C-alpha cells in the first residue's frame, strides 16, 4: 500500500499548479450494510502529525475551573459558559469543536437539536465532556482529530496538507487505518475497511486501498 499512497501523493502534489496549501483528504468506505444497520463509527484519534487544520474550539466551562485554562495562549480557543449558550441558541456556528464539563452539560444538553445535527454536541466517549478540559484541548492542539462515519458508512477526514512530507502523511494514514482495524464490532462481518480514497481540496480522487 505504501507505493500506492506515494503514487497518489505524487499526482496530488503535481496537479497543484497554483501551489496552494490544500488539505489532503481521506475517504474510508466501511464494510457496513447501512441499509440494515445503523452502526456509526465514532473515534478520537491522535494523529502523529495532526492534519494541519486549526480547529476553532469553544470550552464551555464553569467559572471556578477556568483558571486551569488561562495558560493556553491559543487564539483559536474561546472560554466561557452562559454568554455562549445564548449565542449557540441563535445558531452561532463559528466553532469546530465544543468542550464541556459534566456540570455545564446540564444546560448544554438542552441544545441537542441545534448542536446534534452539526456534530457539535460534546460527547464523553470522545473526551469532549470532561473534568479535565485543559488535557483534551492540548490533545486537539497537538493533532487529535474526531471522526464519525456518515449514514452511508463512509468516513471523511483531512489527513494532512500539501506541505506535509510524504512520510508524515503516510504515518498519519497508517496510524488511522491501524486504529480503525483494531475496532471490534460483533455485528460486522469480515474486514471493517472496504476501500480508501485519497484526494486534495477540489482535486481528483485516487484509490489507495
């Protein structure tokens, strides 16, 4: 598979005539009968090299815990609570990830109809509902990504950028695939992964697996 990935990356980078630092994206088609099974794959994965994207993070934290986050000097992280809840109710959508504590989730959970369809609802399984918000924020800033398969059994994600070295992208892909293959589900038959495609923003797609 290494040779196939390298060939795809060569074509992706060669076709980038305008030298724009596009995202390199991966589409993973899972071996799931989505017509008869609703088995979304959800995961929080610490990619070795991240994917190069600066995620806009909203930390909905009670006042007494905010001092733990004051040493995070990152302009992409907003910290607050109730003033943001009213903004979220009015369909504020400038955040990629929302983090909450068990205490603040008491009110955040009431926004399920707004945050749920956008994939923004904090989730304890993914670590975004936590009593240690500083830890998960640092993990995201260091390369952790969140994945969810769609209703057709496909995972779409950025795996790097054009300016990443081939080895960095290869390491990210191998880490991601190995992680997904380790996931077990008694309702699945055979291999979890059916096909994998690699592409760049607005570029051609290449089958690599």
